[in-house]
């Protein structure tokens, strides 16, 4: 079934898979954490090395097509191009940071906790690398199942309700996508699940309409987009914060990635027919989520609604079909993952020390934790797309494309920039400044390991803000498949 592990995609799948399985057999929490760090660091190293082998002459190192279910025309196809490499890199960074950040003894049965996280990493990377629809669906489910158990076992008091709602939403979306995949497979005369075979299908406008609906609902739930977002705030609040870091930084990108890799290339007629109406709904959702975020007292819910608004903006940019906006959205997928990870790290540190997530019960943390306050201000300014930070580049390009598409839509969606500044600056003021209370006065500043992690993320924030060209070069080979049917 599987050939030798002699290329990058195979390593990126096998490393977290083996690490996850191994963790279940480790009884010592420190050993489980050390193992998780080693396997996630190995994945990150593989990706960094792969950046030196992106040219066409190294395609054998970046492409996999193992024999799998040959009787039904499914091969274990994986491929690293600029888009998939960027998303896999983000995934590796996030999991590596999470494994270092979380103390080994914080969660009961730590071996299972780390093992499930590694299996989730395997599933996420598989989603980004898959070139076969059945393999894509397999990894789509593999990424979701560990998160369900992580949230339902180690989550908050209302975790069962939150995870059940999350499961129902994603199950319905996954079922619709599977039906669409099977329909397209039968259109190939039951010969192939490959993306290339699906791309070459001759489908009518009506067929594309319904196939688009099935795929897009699955992806819109995962992002999530308004009005399919209602599972997210409660799930983010009730999940263990390390799991929420994964959900918010990486897992929501599954939906955006699905639109880019599967929906836009396969259903151009439906995209052109429906994109305007969908964009209007998304724009309403962006403004709605931003307004709701302003009135949130729970720091985790505020970050959750902020994420809904930012993800909606990326989806809006993609659906303009303008190259500048699509490239901006690609860059912003990575930027948002880094920025939101840093925000969740801050929320995690605060909650871990104080047990408080209510903004009104905090205050004055800058007096006792000045270093954390500095990193918070940097992260917050990046989150509102201050010039010279990473998010500014991506959002500027997205709004450029939206303006080319419709200037009134750009103006309406642009309200989210103002609202984002309001709720972000209010959070900084109310959490880090003002009068300290009996809880916050005892707050300890971040340790050396946390300083190092925040420093790495800060370097990424400013590096991309000053010099995003390496990412643009990476994306160039992926744009053809995304936009080739929209250039005429």
C-alpha cells in the first residue's frame, strides 16, 4: 500500500501519526510531552528544509501517489505546492508552540491529550496536502475526531453541549460534501477520485450549482461564516485553551483552503453565479461579528468573534476572483494564524494564573507583567492591521480586490477595521491597564520559555510586515489552479 518514506509529504503525514500513536503507550506525562515536542519539531524541520526544494526539478520530493484503493480509482495522493506548504508550515508552527507552552502535568492523562493533538495535526496536514477527494475526506474527518474528544474530555463545564453542537454542525457539512464527492466520482464513470479528474469533468450549470452548495456549506461551517457560525463562540469558550489555539489558528483554515483548492477550480459557473449574493451575506456577518465582539466581557468569546470577522474578510477576498485579493487572502491565512495564536497564548496565560476570563474582573496586569503587556500590545496592533505588521499587507490587498469588485461592499466591510480597533484597544485598556485588584496584583510575568515563544511570533509579525515577497513567490505556483477558469 505505502512506499518508503522518501519525500516531504510522506514524512509530514507519518511523523505526527506515529507520534500520536506512540503517545498512547507512554504513561509518564513528561515523556508524552517530550515525545510530542520531538515529533512536532521534526515536522517543522521537514517543512523548513522543503523550502529549499520548491523548483520543478524536485517534484519527486514534493509529490506522493501511493497505490491505495485501486479497485475504486482512489490513490493516496499528496502534493506540496506554495499554498499547501504555507498551510502545513502554519500547522507545524502552531502545534510546536502549543506543545512547548502547555505544562506536562496540566491535564489528566497527558499521554492521551498529546496523542490526540498529534493525530489532529496529522489530519490537518493531510487535508492541506490531499489531491484525491476520498483521501481529502478521510483526513477531513481525522482532523475533527480528535478535537471532539479533546474538547469533550478536557473542556469546561458546558463542554458536552458545546462539543455536541460542534459535532452536529460539522457532521452535516461533512455528509453534504461526501455526497457531492460521490456524485462527481460517478461522473468520472467510477474511475477516479483525483482532483485532476474532477477538474476535467464536463458539468452543467445546474450540476455545478448543487455541487457548489454541498461543498461550500461544509467549508462555511468549518470557517465558520455567518450565519453558520453559532457553534464557534461556545466551542472556543468551553474547549481547553490549547485546543482552541489549534481550532482558531489552523482548523478554521480548512474551510478557506477547501474553497481555494476545491470549490473555485471545480465550479466556476456556480462561483460566478453566486459569489455576489454570498459576499453580501459574508460582509453582513463581518460587521455583525465585529459589533458583537465590542460588547463581549469574556476574553475568549471576544477573540472568537474577532476570528469570525477576520475569516469572513479572507473569504470575501477570495470570492472577488481578483488576483490581488486572492493573494492577500492566502497571505492573511498565515498571518491570522500567527496573530490569533499569540492572542490565545495571552488568554491562556491569564486564565491559567487567575482562573478568570471575564474582562471586567481583570485590570492592571501591565504593572505586574510588563513584558506580557508589551507582547500583548504588539499582537493587538498586528490584529488590527497596523502598517508594518503582517496583517496590514494581507488586508490591504484584500480590500484592494474588494474595492475593484464593488466599492460600496468595500466601504461596508471596511467598517470592521474601525470596530476591530475599538474592541482590541478596549481589551488592552481593561485587561492590562487601569487599577489592579486583589487577583491581578499577584500576577507573575511570563517566564523565559514564554518570552522566547512570543519573540519568535513577534519576529514573524514584523518580518512578513516588512518583507512579504517570499510568500508571494511561494503562492505563484498555486494561483494557476485557483484562477485559471476566471481569467477569460
